[in-house]
C-alpha cells in the first residue's frame, strides 16, 4: 500500500493515485479527521503518535501522559481497522557534545571519528534509564494493542539525540519476543543518522512499513525524489509493506509528482 498523510485533505489526496491514507502525528483535528476517514471508507496504512510527551521520559508524569495518549491512539487505530500504531520513542536529555555540534562539524567538512565517539559515549549515559521508561510504556501498551489487533511499530530516532537506534530496537524485540512489536522505517531519518556516521547502511533492517521522505545530508522531510536518498536501496524489501509519503510542507502538485515518481522507482 502506498499512502500519504492526509492532514486536512483526505478526499483530495485520494485522487493523487495512492492506495490509502495515514493519520500522521501532527494531523490536526484528529477526531474530526477520523470521522471523515471512516465515512470515506479509505484504507489506513498507519496511525502515528506525536513524540511529545515522551514514552522514554524519566519523569513519571510525562511518561504516564505519553502512555495515556498512546492508549487513545490504539483505540483510534482499532476504529480505523488499521494494523499499525507507529510510535516515536522520543528525545534523550541533552548531551555534551550535542548532536548539533556533530551537524555543525559535518556542515564545515570537519566531522571526525573522535567527535562521533565522544557523542556516542555521552549519549550512553542517558540510554539505560530511557530504555527502562520505554519498557514501562510498552508493558502498558502491548497488551492493549494485542487485544485491539494492531501492532506497535517503532520509528528510528529522529536525530542522534533521540532513542531508536537499530541496536535499541533489537534489544526491545528480544525483550518482547512474541508480542505485537515491530520496526517501522523512516527513510529520511535513517539517511540523516547514516550521514553523521551514527548507523551503518546494513543496520536499517527490514520493517513492517515505512515513512517515505527524502533528504539531503541532515536536511530531512523532503518529498521523495527531491533529495539524495538511494531509493532503490531504501525501498528494497518493502514491496508488500505499507509505505507512507511523509512530506508535511509539500503542496498537492509536489505530492502528485512524488506519488508518480515512487510508482516508477
């Protein structure tokens, strides 16, 4: 299935030639939009949850609020007969050096291996408590998802200082073997992490579905076909999986071009 985030234009976007729609994390008026989607009888590729409040938050109040919001979206996915609830695990506390320091060094052509190593070491300080918070969140959400018949799909990290590196997903998959937990790729995010040398190309992995956006270096969120992503590699193994165009700033002509381009890719 090739879908697109409908925002406030579901009927118009179905005329672009996509097979279905996806309820993105920033979609406004979610209850009204849900009723519209139900009335249109449109296939829904995924329902995504915003990354704030954070499921990985150390603060119990924030983490509990994140779980409460995700529970609402599990119910929404069930109503829309959607098989995948897509979760962003959220940002880690600030590190020194910061990911912005890596990006600045990259932009100046001065990003060195020791810079990356220092950042990864600093990130590790926050990783373990954040993963414990994620496990508490999944303990609450996975039984509900299983009863509702949807899988919880985890996005890769939006930036280097967020949770969701390939090894972290593998760790959660081992912890919750047999549970409805899967990987959901985000092509532009993976490209950004690879550009900074924080993941390897072969660490992107197979997935239950993918968000499709292009990128140039660490500039993310471009319509597919407008950046430097190797789309032959990016789309490999996703033929039968839901693929969702995520380009919130794109206008309808740009989305139409991206849909046509992806069908030829």
